[in-house]
C-alpha cells in the first residue's frame, strides 16, 4: 500500500512522542527520557558522503545520507502496521516485555523479516543501508573499531557483558553514541537488517564465517544485539574483512533483530522541505542544522541556491553555519 508522504509525516509525527523528542535537548548533548512532541527531521542524523579504505575493503557512501538516530521503535512499527493493514502481524509473538519496563513504545521493534523491514523503510520514504554504508555510519571517517571510539569501553552498549539479556529503550546508552552526529545503539540492543548487495569478490564477510557457516546470502543483520558479546565493528580475517554481523535468510524473524532506515539527504530534503515552512519550526530547525554542523553546509548551500524560497533550507543552513 502506497501511503502519501504527507500522511506518513502526520502519522510519524505522533509516534516521535515516544522515542525521544526531547530531541532538542539531545541535539545539545543532554538527552533525557522525557518525551515531548518532535518533528521527524529531529530524529535524523546527517552523515556526509565519503569513503575510506580499510585493509582490502572500502566503506562509505557516494551521497550524503540521513539516518535515524535511533533504532525503529515499537510505536513507529505499530503506526506502520496500522496504516498498511498488518494488524494481525505475527512478529509480536516473538516479543516478551522486560520485567518492569514502563516505556514499551520506546523499545526497539523486533520480529520483522527482511521484506517487512524493507517495506517499512519504503513507507518512511527511506531504504535499508548497504553493508559499506552501515559501516561508514558506525565507524566514521576514522574507521573506528567501535561506534563511540577506537577502544572498547564499559556500559556503552546493551550486549551480554551487561547481563540484561533483554532489549532496552532506544538511546539508553548515551556514551555509546557516535561522536558528532549522535547515532545510538549501533552496537548491541538489536541487530539491524541491511541490504548487502554483495558483488563477487566483496571483502565483507559475517562474523560466523570462521565457523564454516558462511552461506553468502544477500541479506544480513549487523551490529550485534543483547544476545551477543561486544565485538569490533570489523576486523581482518583470512577470507576478507569480518563484520560484526550475521547472515540471515529473508524470511528470518528474531527477537533481537530490528531495523534502522537511511535515505539520500538531497532526496529527502527536497521531498520534505514544504513540510517545515512554518515559522514555529524555525528554532527547532536551527538546532537540527547546528547538530548537522559544518559537514552539511555544502549540500545545504547547494539546495538553498536551487530553492531560495524554502524556509526550511534557510534555517537548516543558518544553524549549520553557526557551528
């Protein structure tokens, strides 16, 4: 079912209440669990284009991306199911709420297979990332071994070392966010579906390759989960570069696999710029631009020249230049 972009925006504006729309505070480096109303754009991080060579492989993206700061939540997934007529979705059967958890809507959605993750991403006007894109998002231009830095650190991710053995609300591990663009839970909590699109000779291999179970499937889930140990995002291996991910058949459903969509920044900004022209949005878009920073200035300048009357672009660029 194709949902008009304006309708999707209205629906998602409601569910952003549950995932941290204290986003204005989060953009200033003080995330809190108290929800307030948020704009969809406030939940998106700007990831610049670029590539970096790592051993025998190369990670990166040819176009700047917008990426969900948080893994898709149960509230967001529920809105998607309702709008697309999937009320009897069988994936709910895989979810057991952690004892005493009060913020069920802010827990990551799990139980979707690859096709459903793709359908959700498209419903959002986004898509699933490729392996090299996901690694660029998580490791950054310094090719860090962990989303938050070059060395492992305690209490930065929901992995088995903590002993929780259950999902936690998205954004819980503030110290595990990526530097600069503040993307959360790229290690642990739930693994994330990606569209590998691996070509013959691709250097990327899953962490299970050393066990002889490498089936060379085109779909993976990356990042580890609450059921896996903390591991580097990637490391050299005999067969290539081992990624902290596992191969999964498209129809797989698991209680520790979720989704985080991405989209080309230019495409999304042009498609949505008319939604944020209300002067009441200005202060919040200035904060978004400030969070996106200098790395977004070139693209925003280009778009501003192409669409000089669009206030959203003016405000984002003003915020980005204020860094």
